[in-house]
């Protein structure tokens, strides 16, 4: 029987033996959370932080403006988000690790949460959803962070779908309609009249059931001509000048696992990577992690981390500690000095 409680490193090893290797075509990653009640969401979407997602674009642009020397011109937007995450900003990234002991550390380390059960999360992610920082889809999802809080792709899809309802139309009429639509969307008159809002004729269309399934090439073409999407494409091209405006609306609803460059000591030592969250229609609502990714114990139980103080002692034998995982100077001080603090009577070293 597969236990779901982890009170020691040996418990963790038994669980890993029980669940076995990931299926072929999947890669395993881990995350440790200090409180089992926490949802698996990036900082920008945490409960009570709506003001953050509404102002995400302003926060990022303010940081780039006030701290320009901290970012290289060669950094992609994703790499900049990684740096912001590193320094404690709330972003649309969620930390993962390829090392299960590192994840166990993060489930147990915080003394403020030692009175609460933690959680070890095991994710078996399909390889097609594991990307590198130079991926086009990574660039698209990263660029969401620079769009305003009203960024809403559902309206853009509805607009595009209305003009591509081509049932029963001849090829010449379809092509004419495409040219008309493109010209209309690009016209100054359209921009002035609508100011980014849905034209009244489209508001009358009953398209609530028209989601993204079966999007035709015509829908994609016109979708990429929408004002909001054109703005996002402009931001993508800042990193990737040759990027083609052929975004599939489905891509916005994805969550990707991204292997970041191991270009700083912390990411390297933590064997870190990230989940990059897209959106669910509106920027205010995050995309969901697919249910099939997370491995659980028997009867769907979460892997609960208990006995945290003892686990931290065990992890030190494996070289997993604050000193090894946070190599920056400011993170070293407390642990190095504590090594020379006199022990109290009866306290073990």
C-alpha cells in the first residue's frame, strides 16, 4: 500500500519506489509547499492579490525603468521574468525542481510553518509541454505579462469567428471577406470608433458557445489582426524579430514547463525550472494545470510532509541546506555564523 505521509527521507524513497518511473514521453518534476492547503498558483494569482495581476504590466515596466542596469539587452522577456522571480517579485512563474530532495527541503524549511502539514507535489509532464527559453510559445505566454489588465482573448476570438462564418459561401466571396476584414481591422476609422471594444454588430451575435475548438485558419488570421493580439505580437518581436503573427488561440490557455538557463548559482544548485502560466480567456484568470500531470497516492491523496524539523536534519546529511541552495552572500550569513554558536546542554550537533 502506498503511504501518503512523509516524515523522513526514507518515507520519501518508499513513495518513489511505489509510484515507479514516469510513463514514456513524460519527465518528472517536483515542488515542495510549506502548507498543504496552498493552491499551486504563481505569485501574481495568489488569493487576495488581485491588485497584482491587474497591474502586472505596470509593475514590470516600472522595474525595467527604475533598474535598467539589472537587465541585459540580450535577455529575453522570459529571462527577465526569471530574474524578477529570483528577487521576490510576484510573476506568472511557479518554481519547480528536478531534484526531489530540494522539493522536500522547500516543503519543510520554513519554521513559521512547522506547525502545519506541508506537501510534496510530483508532476509527470508530457515532453511536448516541456520547453526551453527560446520557444515561440514561451515568448507568447511571457508577453502576456506586458499586456494591460483588461487583456481578453475571448472577445478577439469572437470577433474573428464572426467574420469567418463561411458556410455555403464560394471561394471568391470568402477571400473577399478576408480582405475586407483585414482592411476593416486596420483602418483608422475602426480604431477610433471602437477604441478596442467589440463593435455593436458583433455584440448582437450569439456566440457564447463559440470557444476555440476547431478554429480555422481564417479565424487564426483575423485573430492575429485584433488590436490586443497585435500589441502582444509587437512585444514578442522585441525578443524575436522574425516571429510570424500566426498565434493559435489555444496556446494562451496552456501551462508550460520551461527549463531556464542555468546562468545563476541558485537555479543551478536547486536544479530549478518553472511552470509558465497562460490565461483562461481573460488575463485575470490563470490557465489550469492539466489534472493528469500530478501523481498522487492511493485514493487520490496528496503527499503530506510532517515532522519537518527532523527532515531538515536528515537533509543536511545529503548536502541539502540553505547554505548549499542559496549561495548568495546575504543568504550565507545566518547559517555560517550559527555553526559557531555554543550548543545548549543536551543539544546534539
